[in-house]
């Protein structure tokens, strides 16, 4: 997962090198056959290409919208967990305020903080179904 705000050209080419190679071969073979071998039956009109391009753009647009909605919902839920955790920390500090209980407050807080850290790391693990 790359969480930066910018991608360099080298990173982009490195990530897509297999796709670039496959698509280049897929484009070179029919072009070579059409121009140098005289296979003129390989030519097609622009209408089906434009129609497919429009359909693909609609599908990609809907997928982007759905993935953004999922991201926003996840951010709201995680923000709610963080806010509830802050409230929980204030409550245990206020309700267990005697000096004898200070160590108990610290233990409860550290256990809750460990749970939050474990949740954060678990949510950052890549899933197989995320790259479909």
C-alpha cells in the first residue's frame, strides 16, 4: 500500500510494467499484420470502440463512487471509535481518581490503547479481495 500524496514516474512504470508489456504486444501484433502483411480485414469502425469506451467509463465511474463511499464510511466509524475512546479515558480518569487507583487507571488505559493499536494494524493488513 502506498499512502503518499505523489507517485513518481519510476514508481508508476515499476507497478505497471507487466501491463505495459502485455498491452504493447497486443497493439504491435495487429498493427504489424495490418501494415506489413496486408491483413486489411483487421480494421474496424470507430463506433464500437466509442460505445465500449463510454460503457467502460460509466462502469469505472460507478466503482470509484462506491469505493469513495466505503472509504468515507470507514473513516466515520473509525473516528467514532477514537472519540468514544477519548471519552472512555476521561471517564476512567474521573471515576477512579483516588491515589491508590492511579495504577489501575493506567493499566485500564494501556490495555485500551493496546486494543486500539491492534485494531489499527489489523485494519491496515491488505486483503485479497481489495485488489479485484
